[in-house]
C-alpha cells in the first residue's frame, strides 16, 4: 500500500534551510578563528589577549595577538613589540616601538599622547606582533574583568546559533514508517537520526573548540590583575590588564565601591554588587568633577572642606585586614581626612581609627590604633599639587601597614599588624583626627574625590599597581 505524505513531511522550506546554513557557517567561522588564535603557540609564538585600550584603534580589548619571536637587536621602529613591562614585574606590555637608543627601546601606545615613561632594555623583547584575530578573546576579557552583562547574551546567542545549526528534517529524509523496515532508524545507513546525529556532533565539536579557546585565554593567573599563564608550549603565555579603573577595582572583589559619579541626590551608589549604598552629606558636595580615569567616563565629587562628606551604612565590625583606596585631587593647604573608620556616621563619636589623611603640607598619613596609642606612617612627598592621585592603604597581619601612592609603595611598617576593635562606619572626606600625629586643624577635606573602595583583604603590590595603570 502506498504511503501518502503531506507537504509538511517533505522537509523544511527555503527559509529554514537558509537559517541552518547560516548558523553552521557562523559556527565554523568562529571555530576557525579560535583555532587560528591558538595554533601559533605550537610554533613557539607568544599569544596575548588585549585587555586595555592603549593601542586603539589598531588593537582593541578582546583581540588576540600572536607575537613572532625576535631578538631585541632585530626590531625596527613602527613595529608593535611584546616586552617585559619595565614598570610592573611579572607583566608584559604590547606597544609600538617609536625610537631606538644605544641600549634602550622607547615605546608608545597608539592611543597615548606621549611615550611610555620608562624605556625598555633590548633583552626584554619577547616578540613582534604578527597576527591579529579580532575579538575572539572577548569572553576572556569579560571574565577577567568580571563583566557578566555581555557574557550572558553572548552565551545565549551561541546556544541559539547551535540550535539553528541542527536544523529541521531535510527534504528527502525518510519518515519514521515509510520503509517498513524492522531495522532501527539509528542503524539504517543514511537514516534521519543518523544524519541528525552527525549534525549534532558537528555542533558539539564546534562549541567545544570555542569553549577550549575561551578557557585557554582565561587560564589560571599568577596575579588577579595582570597575568602570565603557561599554555601547551612552554614559551607561550597569555597576558591581561584592565581597560578601565572600575573594571580593575571590581575584579578584586571590593567590600564596597563608590565611584562617586552621581549627578545629584544624597545616595552614593555601591558599584561592588553588594548593595551597600552610602550617603552624601546634605551640604558641601558638588557633583560632576572631571575624573582621573579617561576610559571610565566617570565623574567625581568636590567637597567644600567644611561640611561635605560621604559615609557608609552600618555599623559593621572593624576589619583587622583591609585595603582602603581612593582617588583625590586638591590644592588646599588645610589638609583633611580622606578615609577613616568611626563609631558614628557623622560628627565626633567615641572611636575613630584606620585613618588616611593629608597634613597641612600635603603629605599623606596612614594610621591605626592597635593598642593604646595612634601609630602612623607618613609619605615624604606632598600631594596637594592639583593633580589626581591614587592612595591605597593595606593592613595585613603578616605584612603590616603599607601606604601606596599612584600604584607604588611609598612607606610601610611591618610591625603594625592590627587596629582597634569596635563597630563603626567607613567615612570619606571627614573622619575626626583629634590626637593623630601631624593632624590638620580640621578633619574635612577640601578637594575632589572619586573611586572610593574598601577591600576585605590586603591587596598585593601588583594588584594596586594594576588599579593605577588602568587609568
């Protein structure tokens, strides 16, 4: 007896076939780009993921660059060279060579207005950039900078493309019962399930190749901020930095993070994801100050030195290890508090500790009250010069108290390993300073602030340096 099939049984229409073909083509293209990005490592080339905008527009964050090995004596001006970063031990730098001196190389990022501040030795050259695969390393960039928002739609899009590549039953595929054969469809050569199985295998293998490339570019790092992780070839490594100051801060899991970029109102939004919003004082705060980090497109606030301040919710138990971080700019000769921990959200209160403040001469002071007296460390330089500066203070039970300015340690005391034990509030721009060494007459800071953050651990020197480098 003849079997009659409806039109819907003859297979998908031209539109469905076109979608399937496009999806398969896209998967093959992505897999080819991923393989093209990692294969040079097998030849001894160094493969790096671009994670800053210093080489835009030639190189963008998420691009994968393969650098051909070359000696420092063979490089020529105009080439993009991969070198040991002269300013941060254990990191690599990918910039354009602009000048050669007798013993050093002068580099510059294409997006930068001036040459790199520190020349590079010839023996620090690893290779010259020879192959660019655009954006294939974007998932690694998003993962390393904790940017979940673009990861989600990209992952969903990849799933939809994979499903589209599987497609519907092709025209001419025999239906389940048109042969009358007792042989299972999965065993019949050319059967519908066999063909679909092959298509699914293709999709799975393509997805695995893309995933492997993403995992490779996000390999475990020696440091959370800028890393070199060995892949299959022992001479190859992956490197990363941060494109923005906010990405650098968020990558190190702050307890709270106030960009201080509001345009109005009294709420200081917490960008850490922990919903610990702070409060501006009702007076003494001006919004919209030009910020220190060009790629963040974020403003700061200016405090009047009389009433302006920011405080956190609380109270919380005072931590015995932490990192304080804040960008500041001032020309004031009055000094004032940048960050402190007090038993009240405003006013004097009973207890105040974990201090970071400016003296009247513009020197930075970091201090704790471990037992019965205030103990401090003080910078030798002054910073009330009208420029933006990044101040970090770390307290650790193993390494003690350290003050960093603009990404570099300036003074430390390994013997100061604890602070006063009480519950209180973090305050920015106004913490009482009565009784602290070289304290100014008033506690209120007069100047601009941006990017105030508290971390629940002492950041490493390389992490602090990466925060400043991200500007």
